[in-house]
């Protein structure tokens, strides 16, 4: 059991070990392990094989340091804010420290707000509720539904043929908008893994007096994000993509829209006083977080941010790029397998690959990989229906009526060469009939 200390001012500090060791963030670590690395699953014939998880883009496994942080917080768990009891003070300190940690992880500005949400979808819907009246949203059809669907007034742009066209199309669309505008774009595609030119798009948005909101759900588990350096107004992401599957996400960005909008939820914590009418808090982090928050989710999310930061991005990116190159080369070597891409094979991307297998439906491929080889992948349209239909084209039967789909393999911390090689060999057997 860890000891707990109090600062001279009486506020509660983070627990330290009995040996006096510093919190996790202060200690450099090797790449952390994930829970479930030794999971065995049944395959045809009754055998058990070690699970090859290649479905990180849907939900990443829990990091061991994240699990440890949640376990450490549970014994003293209590309701946050306004509590005089020691457990409440300690839990409040952990919750607000988590807010500080996550803000630092994405490089936020000192005056930015961070609202803890359930996930990216929740964060984008919260932002949609906070837009000034008559705001026009410009969004590409290549977005995940979380970023495509929440907006009451949206100008939807076709998927661009190359990155420069994305900037040109956004420029032209924003130039035609009268009144407040918001450009919404992904940082890394959840279908192809391709990185979007968010710095250039932010520059274009600001030149027209607009703001930019970035869906960073698929970027932050793979690359460092610095909101300030990129000059982004808002970023949204999910803990369950970031090795913290405890039901928390975040919206980080400028305070004014969040502070001036009606509360996303109406209830305790969002008010300063209640009489015949409610007086809502001017602090957006209180105003937009009514009710008892997901404290353990916030603690988990912060622990994941600490773990990745302490590891350092260089070894994480280097290992991912090595495995991704092995995966893509293997897929390219199989006749009848086609990788989906918007901007070509050489465009930078994170560890996500979607593909089709000639003569097989995506569900057939996914079920074969699972039942015969113990491999987990994703099949479908990945909550990006317009984009997947665009990538498949009408030549892939059924696309015109919306039935065509693809297979997605995705990697991250805990992925191994054996996982990749097993997938390639299984697909080679399947393609050979």
C-alpha cells in the first residue's frame, strides 16, 4: 500500500511508494506492456492459440501502468469537489491532476479548457452544442461519423485527391461562408491511417477568421500532438483508443465558446446557485461537466498519457513503423489483396491498414482469420461509410447500394512480428483458395 503526503498548504499530493520513489511520469520506462498479451483463444479443431490482436484502431488494450493507476485510486475513491472528507479531497486532487496531465500531453495553451467526456463522439457533440448561433461547419466526407454527423449546419466536401487539394477545398469553402465558421478534420484517418495536413488547414481556417477542430482519436496513440505548435483551436480524442479503456475521452481547446454556451448537461456542479432559475458557472470545466464525473476514467487516461510520455515517442514510432512496413509489404505480396489508400502508398500514416481480398467478402475474411488463426481484425465501413464507399468505388460489387466493406488491421503497443506474419500467411492461404 502506498503512503500519502500532504503539502504544507494542506492540499493533497500524489501518492509515493514506501521506497520514496517518484510518480510514474518522473521515471523513464521501457515500452510498457499491455494486459491480455497472453490471452489464448479457441480456433477450429478445439485448439487454443495465443491471440493476435490487430484491432487497435477500434479499441486498444489496457496498458499495465494504466491498470495499476486505477487499482491505486480505487481504495480511496470518493466523490470529487466540494467534499471535506480526506478521501474526497484525495480523489479530487487525482481528478484535477489528471486534467492537468492530459492537457500537457496534447500541448494545450495555458488558458485552454479540458472537458472530460465519454469519447470522441461525445466530445464532438459537446462542441456542436457550444457553437455560436449560425456557425457553419466545413467537414470532409472522409471523416469518421463522430466528426461528420454532429453539426446542425455543415458544408460537406468530397475526399481530396491529394493533401494540397484538401487545403485548397477548405480555403474555397471557408471563403464562401458568412458569419462564424468551424473547419472539422481528422488528424489521422481511421480507415487508411493516412496523416492529414492539419497545420496547413489550421492556417487556412484562421486566415478566414474560422476555427479548426481536430479529431485526434487515431493520432494520439501513435504520434505526439502539440495543439499550441499546430495552432489548433480544439482537439478531441478517446481513452479507449489510447490504452485506457475506462470510458473517458476529452475535448481540449479555447474556453470562450465552452463558457458561453448552454451547459451540455444540466445538473449539479454546473451551477453557482439555484433559485427560481439556475446561475451557471462561468468556468467551462464546471459548466460542461455536470454530475459526478468518470473519475477513474480520467485517472486512467492520464496514466496512459504519462506512460507514453515517459517511454518517449521515438522508440514507439520506430517500432510501429517497422511493423507497419512489414505488414504493408506482406499485403502487397499477395495476389488479389488490395490496400485502400486516399493519397497513395508513400504518404505518411500511422499503424492502420484497410484492404480487400478478391472474391471474398470482408466478413468472410475476418471470420476466417478469427476461427482458423486466432487473429482479431475489424470488418465493415468503420463508422466512415461515405469514405469507405469512395475508396472502394463502384467496381467493388455492392458499393453503389452501400453493402461493400473492407478489412482493417491495426497495430500499436504490444503488437509483434509474429502477429503480422501470422496475418500475412493466413491471407496468403485464403487468397490461394
